[in-house]
């Protein structure tokens, strides 16, 4: 079964908007695990507009499932990850002022840089995933760089799916198949939701993990987090 990792950035955004500790990011992570999530994802950014460095350290001490830290591998991020040693690090090419992730790595152009960074993390016993667009060439060069997994950026999938589900799946087939051919682990994330998740999971049942934040947290405002996680896990399990 495809594993569900809950990205809790938006919970931290809400907390930071008012100050104090409501909602409690750490308790929310505990609850997500208790309700069935198989992982917790955070994406700390330099301005700490949502997840803070202190959150990352605190979460490491309490997450009992897989802990995934996403981010641009600048020196401060690399040092944080090496210090915390999460289960997985996902390398994302975000600019400092970027609102949200909107593209993957050009793994061919940045092969040498990524190879060096990946080796540092793997030497520390951390699984490494590279955030890539749905391009088999980018998947191939992620493998050449030494990545354990790739995470397919599914923003375009979600956008196209709303109008043409068949076309959306077809767009992702070459990259997903390339990952399977190369025996790379396969993750996916960005704009996956209860409307499009089941179809993606049915098309690519060899996906290891999906990381979902914005849509899942928005659904929780209406359904509650326990019911929301139940419905997302059902979408993943009913794909089998």
C-alpha cells in the first residue's frame, strides 16, 4: 500500500499568524500518526514563515513513523538535516521568496552538485529523494546522482486532471515507468487531493509514498483530521 506522509507546514502557518502555540504543531503531528499517517513531512524555509528550525528538532524527538524533511540544499539546510538525521531528506530547488514548490530539479545540469550532496546525506544514513518534474530524463539523472528515490512534482497532474484525467495520467507514465525500470523508489507530491489521488494511485501502484499538505489540511477544516486521514488512506488503499 502507498504510504501517506502528512505535510504539516500549513498548521505551522496558522500558528505563526497569531503567535503562541495554537494550533500545537507537535500535537498535530502526534495525532496524524495516531489516526494512521505513515509519515510526517516538513519543509522549513529560511524565513521560518511556517515550520521553524526549533520545530524540526522537536519533531525528530517525537515522530514515531517516517520523518521527511524537504528543502533547498543550501549550507544551513544541509547542516540541519545532518544534525537531525530524519528518515528521508527530499531535495527541492526552491528560491528564498518562492510561495510554494513549482518545479523540480534539472538533474542533468546539476548532476555534479547533486551527486556530492546526496553522498553526504547517504553517508549519514539518510534516505535521499530528489524532487523532479515528470520527465524520464530527470529521473534517469537523479539515479545517476545516487538518489534512493525521486518525488514526482504533481502540480501539473492536478491541473490537467480537473479537465482531462486520461491525459494527466499519460503525462506521468514515462517518468513513473522510468523510475520502476531503474529500481528507484518513487514518491509523489503537490496538489494531490481527494478528487485526484485515487486515480494516480491506481495508475502507479508502485509509488512508495505521497506527501500531502495543503489539500489535506484544508479538508480537515471541514471533516476533522481523523476523518480526513481516513479518507486519504482509503483513496490509496482502494487503488489496489
